[in-house]
C-alpha cells in the first residue's frame, strides 16, 4: 500500500469519526423551561448513523412517610426513570423528536439518550413507557418544569365551587406547598406529594354575589409569602402564567345545599390499628360486611372456626388518649356496644348490628370466648354530620355542629373549620374519659343577611419533618393528596335572616 492509499484510508476514518462513529453524541432540548402539557423538541446530533436509542426521563415518585399507620413523617421521594421515546439516527447521526411533558413534578428533569435496549418506549410522536433495562447512557440534557395553575371556570352560583388545579408542584420544599386566597383571605394549601405533582382544590363561591379575587401564593411555610411576584428569589408564581383570577359569584337559581359530606369509596380497616389478642392462632375467624361506612350503617358480623355451641362476646374497641398531652393513644374495649352471640354446633354464627356513633378510622372488633380474645376484625369508620342546627337565624345565632367518624390518627384528627373561605380553627378527633366520640363546636353566625358557608377540611395535626410546613392548616387538595386514606370535606350552609 503506497502513501496515497494510506492517506485515503486515514481520511476515510477521520470522516467517519466526524460523522459520529464512536462518539457519545450531543442532546439538546427546546424549550429549556416548560410546563406540564407543553411539547418539547428533543434534538440529537453527532451520534453514529443508523443507530437506535432510548430516551429516558428522570424524575421521582412521591408518597407520605407514615409510621404505625398514624405518625406522619413527611413527604418522601424516590428516583423514577421512564423510557419515553425510542429514536433512530439518520445518515448524519442526527434525530429530531417531539414529546409532550406529562403530569409530573416540577424542577429539573434529565432526559438521557441510552444505547437501544429494546425495552418499551414510545415513538417520536409522544407516549411513554416503563423504565428500560440495560443500555449505556451516551448523552443527556435538562429541562426545568415550572408549576402552573388553572381554574375550571370564572363564574359560579353562590354556594358552588371553583376548581383550581395545579401542575408541576414539588418535589422541592419551596415548590411543594402553594396557598389559595379568596378576597385576600387565606383559605388553605395544596400539595402534589403523591399525585406526581398535580393537586386539585375546590374553593367555595361565597358572597355577596359579584366579582371576587381568587389567587394562588407560594411559600414553604404554608402561608402566603406576599412578595412572591415582586421580590422572591424563585421568581413569580407560575413564572408569568396566570395565578390571579377575577371570578364572579352569581345568584343561585335554587337555595344552596345545606349539609353534606363528600362521597367516600369503600375502604378496608388497617390491621396495624388492631389490638393484640390473647390467642391469634386459635383458628377462629371474624368478618364484617360492609367493611366501611358511617355511624348507623347496618352490618353483618360473621364468625367461623369457633368452638361448637360456644358463647362469643363481641367487643367494640375505641382509641383513647391524648397525644397533645403526652399520653399515648391506644385501643380499649368499650362495654355494651356489641352483643354476645352463640355459635352453632359447627362453630359458625352471623349477627346483624348497627354501627354506633364513634370516633373515626379503624374500629377494631374482637371476639372473646371464656374471657380470651381469639379473633379480630375491624370496621373503617367514615365521617358524617350528626348535628347541624339551627340552619337559619339572625346574626349572632349559635350554630351547633357535631361531627362523628373523625379519626384519631395525625392525618385525620384535626378537622379545620373555614367560614366563608376564611380559616377559623380546628377541632380534635381523639376520645378519652373526658371527651365524647364526636367533634362538637358552637359557632356564631356572622355577616350580612343571606347565605354563609362552613366548610370542614382535613388537615395534618403533626408532622415529624419541619419542611415544608403542612401542619394545622386546611388541606384543600385532600381529594388526591392526603396521607394514608381518602378523607372527605364536610360542607354546611347557614342563612342569616334580617
């Protein structure tokens, strides 16, 4: 081979190198700052020609850290990687792809090109998939997802609700907690801890009829930082997208609904809240149908595997104690609530019972034979309105409100009362020898003649982590972001007469 041939061979190798063979490639994303729902353009250059790559999206999954089924540690996040696209480079070692940002947490997200593993992924028009297997990362780029909010409508009849939805919240403490204000009064907070950064809140249309201002604020301490849009180092809320709306409250065609609890799905009791029994290996079994509901629910308790013809004492357990005073909360049998039954010759029985008025969360039910507890089940007690009276009267009228089914765990024992979208205070759902099994308060009617509204929202009584601050504030995104179990809002309307 002469020098000319050598030179030609070398030139070809250099040209091949310039086309990207053996290089790691370059990845670019546009825009670099975007919102959930925006379309990204992902460009690859300087890759080998005709090669397949998976594009992976790096994010997190969120949940609430909870100990013993009732102690809230705080938001917890773990890494999550998804293959979002599979692309192929052209003869120049390049590709262009479009992808729409899905509902996910805000902040910085890496997009990574990985040598093709053939594991899932969408096409260049969008889609997504589970995280891929092997493959070597060869290039990456980053996009900043900015939180933003929308309102479902700007006009609603008195007593109905505006729905505010936030996208791209968290996981950073500074962007994990946004506050909603109505006419410059604090209503409550929203967070997207366990719903991939999406939070939904319903805000009451309160009077008088006419125009009102609905606003979203931001602050990790759980209350509005009023220089958000003027002096915050994080920049304005939603980085320029709308976070303040002028909305109109209209006269309703019919009087507002006066008392209801948000619908609850069927639930199962939490075994972690059962008491220890004397003989868990006895072979006896206890069931209740349905497993959840409110006070007054008709239920069947069924037993099997008991000694033939045995008398079985059914024991209803409540949780007693006051954590706020340093006393532990523990299950304690309550007398004369459930009957004593007799098993048949085969050790079976079934009895119809009415669920009593009681504190909420898991209510253990224990079966005892000859004084020894041999089986346990539970009923998930859900909130209900026991008393709301009177429902109309002049300014100053004493309004008695009594709620049952308010639980003892830290994520449900402090229902927060909001009057005309202005926070008032909280009650307590723990019982002991000095407390009833209901949350009772007396409010005094105030405001101009017409309809006024009391909304009771879940809150977090206590959380171990200091940031972000979620404690003792109305949780407006309780529908899809409350810890452990869904909890309802409770809604009341009172008419002030002349």
